[in-house]
C-alpha cells in the first residue's frame, strides 16, 4: 500500500474513535486566549474585507469545538456586527468528533461539511489549526540517480520505482535523501485560493522546503511506531509551508508568512489576554501563564509552529503579518 493511502486509512480509523483527542493536546486546549485571539483576528479581517453582510467563518478540523467556542465568545462580546454577519461552518469527517462539536456549539449558527471544497460559496474567513499536518503524505527516497517511493507492506516500509516528477532539486538530494509531498494539502490550499477566501493556517514545519523524514505517530502523548497498530495513533508530518504558499500564489491568492506562531500570537495580544485571565482567576494564574508561554516561547510551540495566511490580493496585509 502506498504510504499516503496507508496514512489516510490509519487516520480515518483513529479519528473515528471517541477518544482520539485524548492522545495529544492542541493549542485551543492549552489556553482559551488562543481561540479568543483568533476570533478577534477574524473580526478585524472581516472589517478589512469591507464588512460583507454575510460571511462564512469556517474551521477545518475543529477537534472538540474548543477553538470555535472560544472564538465565538470573544466575537459575540467584542464584535457584534461580525457576529450578526457570520455563519459558522465546520469541516469534519469523523462522526464521533462531529457529535462532540454539535454538543459544544449547539448555540451557534453552525453547519457541518465533509471537505473544504464543499463549503458554501461567498466571502469566507477560514481557520485551520493543526489540520494540514494530519493529511496523508507520499515519501520519495533518492537511490543513486533515481527516486523510489515508500510503500507499506506487512507492517514494514518497502520501496518501489516512481514516475513522480521531483524537480527542482532540493539540496542535498544525496543518496538516501527523503522528500515528502502532500497532495491533499495542496488541493485544499488551491481550492481556497481560487475562491479568494482569507485562510489562516497554524501548524508545524519549516519555513523553507527541505528534504527529510518527518512522519511521526503520537499515542498516549508519546512517540510511537507509525506502522504499529494502525488506527491507534495519530499520524502526522511537517507542513511544507513554502510549497503551499507557491500553490496559493499560482491559484491567484496573495500570501503572508509563514512567520513563527509565537510572533503571530504575541502581535495579536495573546500574552496580554492571558495576563488578564490570570488576574481574574488567581488560583489558576500559574497554569494560565504557563499555557501562554508554551504557545509563544521559542522553546515551546512558538518557533516550530508557523502561521501562514492566504487572501485576495486586493486586501491589505492581515493583522499579525505586518513586516
């Protein structure tokens, strides 16, 4: 089985479980300030779009619905005009997670959709936090003067010849070098760019394209063998932000970033918001402030995680991406 097919089937089984999100912790679960800041980012973006009377506020891979719940609370309190114009859309393929989201977001004007391409037409602001990393990748290994593709057979990796074009070269591309390609991520980005949506992606990976094997599995908050017990662990890979930005521009969008997540969140005022929350809840102050530090500090998630935005070229630079 080709690696991307194996990864797609394994993750479909994993996210179909009721306890999938108990195996790892994402930014919305670390601090409510994360979702609140992104909600207000969306409100300011709507202002920059000319305050359209109707706008889609969509999230790709919404997990338990925590990010959207926090975002909508901030929007309702601080941007009532945006709240009146916005209709929430969630892109989710897991029935178990959809049920959790419906319970969490029961009071929101929300709808659910099977893919980003299936979202309703019209002006749209889209947020995707740790969505791209879970999309299936292909891996190619340099062997002498040729490239081989990685397959999975009987619980082990094997290699077979490939006709996948792999130009231009990525240094060093020496014998044994590995390149990764995520067609699903490129399809999502191209579709959103073509509809002129404003889309914010927060995920982990290098700012520049580079060779390397980034496939990993997380089970019970620890690294695991990606090929052991398929469907029992979350399979992910680093996001190639530079390649995705190129795809977005080819589809007609302007791109901003990638920049470190820590810098982006600091510009949105996450640390200030966390300090306010800590002051209002002194017994939880240490936990609140350490959560904000984890999201923004270079030694935490602040450097490895990046922020990339694509939007209509006629729009100004989105807040947080100013040079």
